[in-house]
C-alpha cells in the first residue's frame, strides 16, 4: 500500500507551525539583547527573518505544487541537480537535519519537564528516560497512521498557538510591564556587523521548519492549492507570533535586564517580571507543549524523506514499505526513532546540533535555487503556483543564505568543516549502493 492523500491543508499548516515553533523563540532573544542592546534593531531582525522565511516559503510553494511528492527538498534537489545531490540532502536530513534536531528537542523537553516537575536528584538519567519516552510514545501514535497522527498534531498545535496567544494577550493587558522599554537602548553595547549577522543566524535557525509541508506533500489533498496555502500562511502566522512574543519580552524587561545572565531563559524571566514567580512553572509547561509538538511534527515529516529515497533506490528498499492499513512508512519512522535513540543515549547529538544549521541552510538554499534551475531546465513543467516577483524572491533567499554560510565558515571553521564532512560521508554509501541498486525514479 502506498502513501495516500488524506492530509488537509489545515493539518499541513499544523505540521509546519509545530516544526518551526520549538524552544528557540523562548530562548534566543536573550543572546540578541546581550550582543545588540537595541530593542528596535532586534525586532527588525525578527521581521527580516520572517521575510527570509517567507521568501523561502514562496519558492517552496512553487516547487511543492509542481512536484507534489513526499520528500520535500530531496525531491526538488533531485529533479534540479540529479540523484547524487538529492541523496546527499536526504542523508544530511537523516543524520543531522532531523536526527540531531529531534534528539536535541527531546532532551530540551525533558529539561523543561523536570523544571516544572522535579522527579529526583539524578536529573541526567531521568532526562534521558523522559526524552526516550516522548520520542517512542509519539512514534507509536504516528505508526498508527495519518488519522491518529494528524489528530494529535492538530491538538498539540492548537494548544501551543493558543497558549502563546493567551500568554501574549495576558502580558500586554494584565502584565506589569513598561512600554518605554522598547525605546531604551543599552549605551554600553555597540553592535558590530558580525554581531548583527550572528543574531540573524540565530533568527533564521529559529524559523527553520517553514518548509515542513513539502515533506508530507505526497499525503496532502489538492496539493496544487493546499501546499502553497499551508506554507505561506503557516510561515506568516509564525512570523507574527515571533514578533509579538518579542514585543512582550521588551514590554516586560529592558534590553539590559534581558541581557543579564542567565540569558537563555528569556521567556521565563519576562513572564516572572510580568506576573510574578508563580508564573515560571507555566512557562516550563508551555515549553514542554511547544517542544512536544515539534518532536511530533518531525517524527511525521522526516521519514517521508527516507521513504522517497528508498522508492528511488538510493536507500534500503525496506524503508519504502508502508503499513497495509495505515499507509504510512512505518519502517522509515522506526529507523529514524532508532537513530534518535542512539543520539540521545550516547550524547553524540550535541556535536551534530552545533553544525546542523550549516547543513540545513546550505540545502534549503540549494532547493530554493532549484526554482530558477527548473524554470530553465523544465519550462513545460506544470506549475499551478508560481513564486511572485520571480526571480527576485528566490535570489534574495539564496543571497542571504550564502552570506550566512560564508560568515559561518569563516567564524566557525571547525563546525562548518564537520558539517561538510558529514554530508560527504554519504558519498561512498551512495556509490556503493548504486553498484547494485541503480536510481529508479523517472
């Protein structure tokens, strides 16, 4: 049984929102407050990040509507650059893009849960147990099929967005804040171009996941309509929530106060300032809900890449099988969760997380550039949706991505080179596999 089209546009939006909104928006602004010291500049960077994500979303909408197959950028890169490049993008997704990110987010969930509900002194072992329990509980739900998985994803997303909206409205209406904080800069901080770019890197990583609808494109009904709608409107909603949350942070505390160590728990610091110390647990619960939704969405989306690769003959064939009743790639789901389990229990995921952003930025830029490549290579390809202001929109995304990659390579050469090594490590596997399993897709 093959994957069936039974996912609505609303469910696709929920997958996208949950993939994007993890824990980054609740932690990143503290680093930006420390390095930039200007609320207006920080808010501008969040808006720039939203525009960049929107440029990517518009580009992926054209690709997803034209190539409505499971696999996301693996499919787009394969069509534009060939099976080898497609394989490397899928390999990178398995090892770091989804694997490492899932492990890190699951550990984050455990950390937030233990903050709200301390369960003993041995927090390290308990955190590992909780992370594995989350991963495999959600894996079990998604193994049952798109019906139960979609219902869970919709519930988690609605609760997550509702909690963020209530927190924001409550803060602005009833919170003990000061609007003057948005106009006061830290005179002791002079933001450099390097600091601006690093902050933009933080922001773009926090927006990662705006392309999630493409991974489940093979299951979305009326993909020519629903993929662009889900991608564009989901990205716009996330951008709106991110800007509002940052307004709440600065309404609660001055930029200097947000920059005081520890800088990481910025949402908790702001909420405590607005509502008192009793609110700290509420933030921990919100973070648990947010990270659980992200883990669920990634458990759903990631295996669709490996399923597509297996069908093309560049991954083991058993990963392309689906449940007879569920129509979901059960073995791909299990394979991903096994890999995530290994990363969680060994701790090696920490190295992968450091440089996974480099890999994600590179392949997303390559996929967005595929809009231009495919316009030239396949002008007759049906395109139910076309990116507006072509080619300005995709070129804007690619140009900013190149800037980020270049700066990361210069400033973080070890992590960047490790990222490149991780991707290239898939090359001999591809060549070995192709000796007996030639590429099968048309």
